[in-house]
C-alpha cells in the first residue's frame, strides 16, 4: 500500500517537473518570438519603397545627423549650380537665381544685386553667352556649428568667339532650417563670399 502511494507521489512529482519545464520553455519561446517580431517591425518601419520608372526601389530612413556631411555638400553644390548656371534667356536666369536665393541668406542676394547693377546678366543675354559650372569638391567642417564650408569649382563661359575656363573658390557657413519644397536639405548658406574667380584658360572658337 505504502509502495503504491510512493509511486503515485513520485509520478505526480515527475508530472509537476515536466509541466514546469514545458511552461518555462513556452514562456521563453513566446518572449523570443515577441522580441524578434518587434525587431522586425522596427526594421520595417525604417524601410520604404520608391516606385521609379516602373521599378520598385528600396530605401532606408535615417536621421538627418547621420547624413550632415553628404547633405551639406550637396546643398552647397546645388546652390552654386543654380547661381552660376546662366543661359541667354531672362526666364532661365531668373528661375535659377530664385532657386539659389532660397538656399542662402542676404549675402548671396547682395552678390546677385551687384552683378545685376553692373549689367552682368544683360551682357549674358545680349552677347548670347552660356555659363556652366562644375563643382570639383566641397569641404565641410561639421565639428563646429554653423558648419564652415569651402567650395572649389570651374566655370565654363561660352561666348560667340571663345570659351573661357575660370577657377572659382568660395566659402561660407551652413546652418539648419526647416525643410521645404524650395529647400529640401534644410540648410541655409550664410556669409557667402568669393575667394577666387580668375580665368585660367581661353580657347578661340
């Protein structure tokens, strides 16, 4: 009789241990599954898909601070492109200058007004001159704020009788502002000035 009771109690003890192990394993598996699901959901939220030319492209979201050097260099490059790309068309000049002035402060507007008052843009139109710019490099110091930059570029000025290559070096500072349709990088160029703008080569046409 006592032997049977001991066997029953031992069986119950084994069942309790087995049940406890199953519960712990189930809990651990559930916790692991929840963790993995949350991790996957977090990664998915940082991922977007862009449809371009009928193709689905995958892109990843990131904080602005992670891309400051890249975005700042592109902001400076695009500003110089709009400010210095000229064709003998008043509408083209006006549209480009307006885009450039959204990306910089009054220092750029002053340079534009000085060029306008000197008749520079009228000479471009009347002389059928085209001006293109190629930015060679942009250095940005992100260790201080506002961020200091220096831009090295070449201008190609196409006249009726000649093509002039001009070296251009500018500098300034960049500060953060809100992003908008007119300023997608969310930067504003301040204290912009020209350090060098000289002819380095002239070719007759």
